C-alpha cells in the first residue's frame, strides 16, 4: 500500500466514514491512479477535468456514479492532500435527467390488486394504494392504527369506496 493510499484510508477511518463509502473512495482513488499512470498527488486540475470527461464519455457512467467519484476526489485533494492550489470545487456535478413516475390507470390498479395470490397480499396492496404509504411504512402498521369508525376502506368484494 502506497503512503498516499494509506493516508487516505486513515483519514476516512478517522472521520468514521461508512464501510461502503470507504470502499467506494478507495476504488475511485485506484481508478484515478491507473488513469493517470502516476500518483494522484502529482496531478493538477486539468487531469481531474479530463478524468471526469473520461468517466462521462468513454466509460459512459451514470451521472450519480460520476458525482460520487468526484466527491471522493474532492475529499482526497481537500482533506488528505490539502491542495489549496486546485479549484476542486470547479468540478461540476453532472446533471441528472429527471424522470416522471409512471402513473397507473384505475384499471391497471384493479388488475394489480386482483392479481394478489392471498387475501393478505391483496389487503397489503389495497393499503399501499389507498394510503400512499411506502412498503416499509405499511409493514409497520398495526390493527390499532386503523380507524374503522371512519368507514373508509374496501367492501367485501375488495373494491374501494
């Protein structure tokens, strides 16, 4: 392990970064070192910009992946190497395309609920759809959380009223 790689690892551990983040930052460090063919300590702003373009154009990485790798390199140059001569903040994060969610028609929702194999699964789907709750939220529900006096819910045939 090179001294710079050890310094990076020690700094990540000292700051109590999550194991997944440490692994990701170390992988990014190694990929950047291989791309440069020299120590990242000897690189300048132009090499960083070229690496960013390489990730976007040649490797065709997703914008969020490039963003994570740029964050790793920012950490390396700001916190480990303390390179004030680099305008590391000038490395922009690539824009991510915004996607609208797919909206199901009432018929599609009905088909989805009817496709449930067991009454319990059907009830779960109906609660998720009717409340807009997330899966985790629905999994935490208790019978006492349901206000049966309000009269809302599904009828005996499984349709919402």
